[in-house]
């Protein structure tokens, strides 16, 4: 069986991103294969723990991908201060030809385009992919899943950091479908003990989203679970109201353009101009000013909102709104690199500690050791959409007996196979999930 078939059958999607099917990404002939262990988002520790514990698996997967694709330059990118992970990777990579690229603790160091430029000096064009410049980037968690696929193991679990306002931050490996409430319990529960005092961010502090409730399930792309006290400034940023933002932009945006000056994608010469998006909100009745193609290069890192703007405005949200609107009008991104890389690009990287301080998150910057995890809930709901593209179609019916690893959903077009993450009986099948009782 080819590597692509093994990866497809294992249901692997990008574990650190939007859930792009890995078997499609790997069907390429790159020069570089970059393992992304930068763990861009502050507070998260899952990639760090994965590298500490499974460095050999990551290197093994990289060698397998290189053998399949012909990639000659293999690089693992991670942070210099992840000492135990670096030591484990150095040991596992010795004599294999895999190099380590060690970075400072800055944000957004793990942004794919930033990483590609840091390592190769090449700029991925707007509307393009790293493959356009001969590179495939894969998250270390995804590579570990590829190592599992080589042994016939499908994706049924996810390594997740549970941090923020919990008693004891931890990193756990949880079956897909586990409600996030179980994960918070594994971290000793909410700081005050009262769940009503908190809201929960799923993902990292900057790019994550606010959970609807504690029964939201772990998916193949969940990287973090971060409760924060209600009223925390980060939660307010995540609930920006566009009409209110337009009024604020008109009243207080002084067009200082600091948001654009600190934008990592603008620094790559990709023509991203959040200050013009803000101006459009107030000055031109919503008509986008400046370079509309640059909007497609916004990676939603949030730096313009969470760090750059001194007036508490949220240009990243507005960029996202414009992007959606352009896509809705059928506008497609044009492949282009608009300008030169900013010679001061290095100095624009934001130290993670400073970012945490700005976001009032420094007190949550705590270790989150990997600990054993047991699911408390007897019934798990496994989502049918954990990848980009349409949801999978269920291939089991209510009452069916399944084992952990049984195929329960198949993609309809672009997507990835879904497997049962526990053994038991199927109790419910909807268009959104399959419930399995242990
Ligand atoms: S959104 Fe903020 S940082 Fe950007 S131009 Fe306006 S005031 Fe300046
Ligand atoms: S979110 Fe803001 S800083 Fe980040 S890429 Fe988009 S415009 Fe640039």
C-alpha cells in the first residue's frame, strides 16, 4: 500500500490548522519538508509534549514522506527554549539528515508563510501554497499521525493542552468526541470551582474561538481548551460586533497604520493592509480600499487587533469580514507577491511574553505536563465534519456495534475518513455527529 493510501485510510487531516486532508497535501514533489513544531500560540504545550515524547515517530514519518515525495531537505522547526523537545529531536534525528531550525519565542513564529520564509528565504504568494515555492509544511502532531498510519493506526485521539483559568494545567491525549468539560475536570476544574464564572476558548488564545458549551467535542484539530473568567478582555475581542466596530473605527481609528506595520504577512511583501480595511468601514460605505488581493493573505493571526492597535480596535475581524464578502462575490485570490520583504521583518516579531502581558494572560503561562486521561462521559459524539469540505456521511446505523478504529464516516468529496474513537454501540446518527456509548 502506498503512503498516500495509508494516510487517507487513517483519516489524517492537518492537526494544527483548518483540517486539510493530509493525503492530498502529501501528493506532491517538494524540495523541502518542514515539520512545524513552533507551537505558535502562547499557553499551548501540546506540540512541545508530542516532540518530547515522540521525537522518533516524527522523524520516522518525515523519512517516509521524503521517500514518497522525493523531498531532499528535511527540517524540524521548533523553539529554542523547548529544551527537552530539542534534546529528543536531536537524538532521534542524528544521522538521518533531518536538520533542526531553532527559533525564539515570538508570535506568530508558526505561521506557515513566516516559517517557509525563515527557513528557505522564499515567499509563498498570496493565493498560493508553500508548494508553489517547493515546500510542504506539516505540523508535528500530523506527522505523528502519519507514523501511526505506517503501523495501520487510524486517528482516534488528539493531544490537547488544558490551561487558562483551571486549577492544574495539563496536556492530555483524549479520544475524539470527548466533551471539553471532561478535559477541564482532568485539569482540576475551573479555578473558582463554579463553571458559571467562565467561558472557554477552544484552540489558542489568539486564533481560538469561544465554545458554545462544555459539551463541545474534541475534534481532530482541537489543540487547546482555555477557560477564562467571564469579562476577560480576550473574550470581548472574540465577540466583536461589526456595526459597533464600524462606529468605533469612524470615531477613533486615526489611520496610524501600526496594524499594517506589525502585520507579519505585510512584512512578507504580500500587500496586506488592515488599516485600509478600517478606513473603508468608516469612509467609503464599506467599499474596500487599497489592495483587495492582500485580504486573501490575512492569516487571521490577530496581531493587528490583540497587539498592534492602541485603541482596542479589531482590524483582524474586519479583514475576515471583507475576505468572506469577496469570496461570496466569487472573487478569487490572484497569485502574487506584491512587494519586497520588509528588511526589518525580524524586529517585527512579537515576543510571546509581551503578547501574553498585553492580553492579561501572563498569570496563565504555566507548565502543562502530559498526564494520563480517562473519559468520564459514557457516550461520545463524534463530529462528521472535522475537515474542510462537506461533512462525512455516516456508514453505521443506530444499534451497530463498533470497535475503536472502525470506519464510521466516509468523505463526500474533499474530506477524511472518520473512525470510532471508542468501542461500544452506536446510539444516534445525525447529520452532524455519530454518538457511541461505551
Ligand atoms: S486600526 Fe488601530 S492601529 Fe490600525 S490604523 Fe486604526 S488606530 Fe491605527
Ligand atoms: S490578522 Fe491582522 S496582523 Fe494578522 S495577517 Fe491579518 S491583517 Fe495581518
